[in-house]
C-alpha cells in the first residue's frame, strides 16, 4: 500500500535508509521522544506511533526488552503491555473518537510482523467507511493530519489521563 508523503517522511527516509539494529530498540535508546514519536514511556514498555499508519492515531505498545514473542516476556512486562494497550484506547477515544479498534500482535514473519524479533501490540482506531476508494483502488492511504500533529495530540492525551 502506498502512503501520502509529507516533507517529514521524506526527511526520515533520506536520513534513515540503513538504520542498524532494531528500530524499536534504537527508538527506546534515544532521549528525544518527539523525534522517535514516543508519546509515553512506562516502567517496562513504551508507546510509539506507527511511522506508516493505517489511520491517524495508529499506536504500538513495545516492551523495552528485545524478545520475539509474548511468552518470552516476564509477567510484569506482559501485564504492563496490556495496561498500556488499555490506556492507548482511552487516549484514542478522547482524542479521535473512533467508532472501533483493531488491536493485535503479528508474531513472526509468517504472521506479517514488520519487526519479527521485537514483539509489539498494534492499536488502530477505526471508523465506519475508513476504507475508501483511495485505499481500495488506488493503494494509497490518505491521512487527515501530519504525523507531527498526531504525536502532539497523543502525547497531550497521555498527559491528561
């Protein structure tokens, strides 16, 4: 599927074409949460915006620990992942008022995991009719706001709960 390109995305692509290591581990290691689109950090997991979202507000909950499956995490990390997933739903309801959600994890390459070595949970807000002719026929996603604005709104949403 193609994405609408913003100047921010072009800058990202041109500067990060050959990022070494795990994209999630690299984002977690940085101290600049805004540049890595991390609106919230817990004690064992963090929330990050999907750089190539299906809809505005597409979030992921990622453990600090680099492991490929949920069962490889300790119980406290798994519990916090679920709590942060619930908090993401609360924030997204407040900020975007979606009509539904897709929540899940693609574990392993065969399941479609984009980062198969580092387990994560997707939280995707949905609205009736959010799949339209642009995505169905044009293989292009149209997002109503820049990802920088999405980050700002989500970060403020976490600060308010």
